[in-house]
C-alpha cells in the first residue's frame, strides 16, 4: 500500500477528531493507501495553517519521510477563509509536489499537473469549496450575534461580569492561536496581535498566563 498521512481539525479542545480519523483511515484503505500518521489541531478554522502546530508537524513529517499524499475529511478542516484555503492547497501541491484527497462533499483530489501546478478546473473547484466554508462561518457568526441581540432586548444577556477572571489554563485554551505563536516563535506581542487580529492586552494576558502556570496564579480576564 502507498504511504500517506491524514489531517483533522476541531475548533475547541472539548471536541474530538476521533471520527475524522476513523473515516479517513477507511477512505484511504479503500483507495490503496495506508495512513502512517494522523495529525490534528484544536483551533479555529480562521487561523492560518502557518500558525497551526499540528499542521506544520505534518508537513515536516511528509518532507522527512518522502510522503506525497494527504487526506482530509473536508476543506473546512484546512480553513474557513477562502484565501487561506487556496494559498494552503497551492503550497501543498505546487511547492511540495503533494496530492490532497478531500473526502467531502464528493471525494475530490488536488494534485500537480504535468507542469507541477493545480489546473484551472481544480482551482475553480477549490475556490467554490473555500467560499462554501467561509459562508458557513459567516452564517454561524451572524446567528450568534442575532442571538446575543435578542437576549439583550429581553435583558437575558449579561455578558461577562466586569472584573471576572479566567484561570491560566482556561485563558490559554481560549486563545490557543496566541499561545501557539508565543510558544513557537520569537515574534513581539504587537506582531502577534496583528496576526491573530486580537488586542495587544489580550496577547499580554496570555503571555502572563503562560508564565503564571508554575505558580497557579489567575490572570484577570
């Protein structure tokens, strides 16, 4: 059987990639591939793959082992931003010379053509899938904001209590994108804030939370 890897993603640590893993192993086996290793991230789909620890480990593993095939369950596991989706798949295919199998919605394959590039038909399909994933994200955000608006009208939405606090672990988990950049780069806080599009004060609180873990202090939210 041909060696391959698989990648899964969930948005929070309360979710699991177990189902994605099992499904991808079954799909790969049916196509004559053996999943050598499964990689995953627990992070929002808005976060670029350049900032994901699991994804970056997968690419390095493939380069070290000479593996040329990646399986994912659906394009939103790669990203929920169409620009990120296109740039990521193009990098995998055109720079690394690898093939990506996307299980849903219709078992699509993105692979290099005779010139080592994604052909126009594949790129068109990739754009459609990326737009679908981003539209779904936008819809989810819109529904959440509508719910908050209605709750405020009926005085049921209180928001977070002023002066309340998160534990170090909860703050780090909530802002996993910031945590990953702090742990795996030497970027200044201002640059991290710009990348994740969050406030500088939030980045500083997460950095402080990481420093406080050993003493189990609590950082003000």
